[in-house]
C-alpha cells in the first residue's frame, strides 16, 4: 500500500500560485498552512491579505479571508479580532506594505497589543509594482526608483522593523527568520508556531519578519538570489527573537550565527 | 421610555447602542468628539468595544475588518477625517459591507474651521472615495430624527450590504433637544442571516472572502453592474423627504436639508405673516435624492430657492430634478456662518420681487 | 407662543448650565425645547453663550439671530448681543458686573445685581440662579415650581446647595416680576 508521506496542508487550497520561480512566498504560505493545521485552527482562522505580491493570498489559503487596502492589514486585523475575539487572525504583509505605507498601522497595532499575528515578508523591494525601492532595500541595491543604487544620504538606511517594534513597552513576540535555506526554514516555522501559539493563548501581539528572495526584481537567478540574501541581508537583518511577552527581550540567536546555505558562487 | 434632553452627539451614540451596535472605532476631531467620548464609556457597559484608532485611515479600515465578521459597527468623524476615511469607505462599498458612518460636517476646504457647514454634500452623495459607488446618505434636522435615522441606518446597511452615512452638521452634534427611544423598535428592513461573513470556514463550505479586487475586467464589470443595480433599487425604494406647507398655495418653493431646513421653516412662518406664500421640500435621503418630490412640488411655485451652508452643492440635484422648468435661486452661507430666518426671508422676497439673480450654467 | 433667549457671560459664570436648566424645565412642562451652545474658540476665554427656545409648537430654527430676550452676565456679553434683541424684547443685565448703561430704548431693560444678591444670600456661586429666576419672573417662560423641582433634582446629592440655589432663584424671580410691573 502506498503511504502518503507528504501532502498539502489542509489550510492551503489545492491550487497553483502565481509567484515567480525562486520566490519564497510559496514556502512561507506553506509554513503558515502547516502551523495552522498543527494547531488545529483552520476553521476559526481569518487571514488578512495585503496589497503587494501576496494580494491574492486569499486564493491560496483554505481559510476565510479579508482583503485589505495597502498597508492597512493590521487595522483590518484589529477590526476582525475586536469584533470576534474567538477568531484567530493573521495579517500577511510585505515590506512596502508594512514598513512604508502601513508604518502607522503596524506600530499602533503592536503597541495596542492586539492579539493578532503578523507574517511580515521582507524581500527588500516592491515586487508587484515592478521592483521599486522599498524602506528595506539595502544600501547600494539597485531598484527601478533608485537606478544607481540606494543612496542612504537621500533615502536613509533600511528600516529594521523587528528591532523597531521590539522597542515598544507593550508585551509582544517579535522574531526574525529566513527561508532561503532548509535549516533556516525549519527555524522560521518554529517562530511562526510560537507566534500563533501566543495568539491562541491570548497572550500578546506577535510578528515574525521573514527574509525572502525576489529573483525577478533583484535580477538574479534563484540560486544567486539565495546567496545575495545571505551575503547582504543577513548581516544587516540579524535573525532571532527580539522580544517575548515575558520580557527577556533579546534572547540569543537560536541558530548561533550563519548556517551554510547552498552558495551558488 | 420618557423623553430625555440629549445632545445630538450623545443621542447618535445611544441610538447606535440601541441598534445593537457594540463596536466603535474612531479618531478625535472637532466638532464630533462627544460621539467617541460617549461610546468609550457606554460600550463597555453593554459588553461592547471602543477603540481609539491611530488615524481616521486606520479607523476606516478597522470598521472594514469588523464589518467583515458580520457584527454591527459604526464610526463618526468630521469633514477632514471623512476625507481620510475615503479609502476605507471605497473598500467597504466595493466589498459590500454594512457599516454606519456619521459625518458631523465642519467648514472646509482643507483644515477649514470647526463651525457648522454643509459643504460635504458632493463628497457624501457623489463619491468621495474612488470608483463607482454610492452611499445611502441620510440627513437629520433634529436630535430626535438623528436618533431615529441612526437606528434605521443599521437596518438599511444590513439589508443592502452597503455603507450608510448620517450627514449632520455642527448644530446637530452640539444641540440639545428632547429625545425618546422607543422600546421594542421594529427594524425598518427585514434582516437576513449574514452567511457571507468571514468568521472561520467550517467543514466543506467554500471560504468566505471579503474583497473588492477583481483583476479580470469582465468580472469587475459584472461586479460594477451588480452594484449599480443595487443603487437603482435604493433609488426606487429608499427616497425620504418631508414637505412643509405644500398643502396650501405658494409662490416660492424652498429646498433645504438638515438644520438649515429648520431655519427655513421659521422663515416660511415669518413670510406668511407678511403675506408671502412659501413652502418647502426637505430631502431626508440625499442619496437617493427626492427628484420626483421636488419636481412635483415645484409645479405650484413660480420659482425655487435652494438654501445651503455651502457655495451651492445640492442645488445641482434640484436643477437636475427641475430640468429647467422653474428658475432656481440660491442662498448660502459659508465658513461656519449660519443662515438666519431673517436672511432667508429677505432672499425669498427678492426672488419673488425679481431682484434676485437666477443660478444658471453658462 | 414662543420664548427664546440668549444667555451669555464669562466661561465659569454658569450660563450654559442655566440655559440647560431652562430647556429641561420647559421639557418637563410639556413644551418643545432646544438648547444650542456656542462652541469652538469662543468657548475658551471670551464669552460663553447659549440659545434656548421654548415653544408650544415644534421648534423651528434653533438658531436665533434676533432673540426675544438676552441675559447678559458681563460687559462683553452686553456689547455683543444688545443690538440683536427684537424690538419690544427683554434685556436682562447683571448690574453687579455691568456699570455701562445700555443704549437700546425700544426694549425692556431689567437690571439685576445678581452677584450682590448671591453674596448677600451667602451663595456667591449662585449669581446665575438669580439671573435665571429673574428671567422666569419677567417672562414666565417656565413655571417657578417646575424650576424649583429641577433644582432639587439637579443638586439632589447636595441638600445645602439645593436650598441656597432655590433661595437665589426665588429672589431673582421676585425682582423679575417687580421689574415688569
């Protein structure tokens, strides 16, 4: 008898996504789906989709969903959760959405301590609109609105959202993870699971920033994009838990520094 | 319940509570702060939730999220705040979600002033946000009517799955008048189960998605036409207005809404004492506008006078209604200045004496 | 039959309160009423004022440009509203704080030393009640008994305040009635 050893999570629809080859949105969707399944939350989960590459997330998750306008997913999540505290509410947002136009909404949602979970996908660029500079774009990184590379004297330095949110006094779970290589991905899932668990227990606001690749807009083949992330983003965006509701704000990095990704160079 | 003297703002808040609305999301702005203040102490008493949002932009998106769960939700603001809420309002209309919005209008444009105005008529009835959509817009002229319309607004919002706006002015918010809340009020529309709400997808049912994104133009066109059909139904079934003195003969028909119509009613009394016959049509629903009522009432008049606290906005709907059949004149005050009965009566005399300039489009 | 009045004074003189009490008492007596405050920058610093309408019929305009009566508790209020009173109307002046002679000859002027009377009654905060009583005595807009009942209800938790305010109200009422004779 054949045995099923690998299948799609029930929290995901049986559909093909529109994401580009080498993009890690699909991996992150799957991790969220697995966590929702493992915690048995599918039938009481409402997701909030952003504006950005994951605007169509509602077509990929097998949970009820709410489309939000650009940057407002944390406000929409607040509305859903306050109206129905029994629901599990997660917002799925990219870096232009969360760290630029939605800066006010994410900070105040976190500061109010809304019992929601935010999955924050940071790929250092605007994907859907065609590769413009994001608040998270790296110094010198070329984008369609900074063709000579990000000039930090004009555009400022990339915003480290996990660090920024972790400065708030309100208890929260704040972590940063990456999915550019398998071991990191295992860790990212563990962070997501903790984030959802805190919500299930009604403990606090939780956010996991996940570093992600965008080969199309970075202009790199997928394998090189993975290496670029490791070389450029990891040093600037350190991984780890930045804040926990118990107060031990900067726990040691769970992975103890860099772990060998498959360098294509 | 016995009559109680209430500020308009408090009556609006209490009416929402009595309509079983347990959720309020808003942001402070003068002159409507008494509404969020009232809700912040009243909602916890009934097991509800009050959230002071970080901005009107956020507030409009919070009510969008809350409405998507099928719970009754409401917000209030004043003109500049409503401009910021235009984003959420467009999404609410596009996603067909029921909410009640209150705009206590203040004078604009820009930061303007904080005194009463009716300069948001266009914004409320013709759009305000982007895209082809309509709000149901109701304009009370007294504190009692504000309380009644707020309760009706929740039923109408649920019935049509559409945002409903209560368009008041600073006077309605600040004024105190006797209010009576009826016990065992019957909804003004039949209420259906909200099986479309995003509340967790149980078993095999397809997921419920609250959404206004339709990338396929054919699908979006179908959606637009479906919305249009709904607005047409509202235009047929939800026209509300009252008439004042139209049972008698009259030479002048006044059209005014909100508290300005109160001023005009006194002006009409004063004019009658001077032997001048005037009557009034007062639109209560601004969308849908009572075109037919204005057209019918104008037939008995020689001329029509529109009075607004703006440079002239509703006058365009009056002119549409009349299709050139009667000369239309305008009297307006702006900037937060109020029209007095004496001023309206004076203008009415000028119209009938032929010394007022008719409003025409070059 | 309609009574309408603008009550004006410094913020803190309690003119908004006596305006509300007038509206409440009118409502309790079965009349149609409206109370409209000035608000905005006017509220802070300068003069506070409110317009009260008490009518046998539905209140038309709650905005009254030419009121049948003005109660001026201080000089800026007199200067602001004196010219607006309807000919034949009533101008009630708090003569404790207003030395200036009003210019209008076509209205009934009633001078009431509200602060002095309140002080004599050992109720220095009760000048507004004296003025309210005087307005009622002069106009009979609402019955005195109705207002006394409202004072008892409003200050129910403070029996001393009730008695002091009723004394102020009655003294004002007497002066109001006498002044109209």
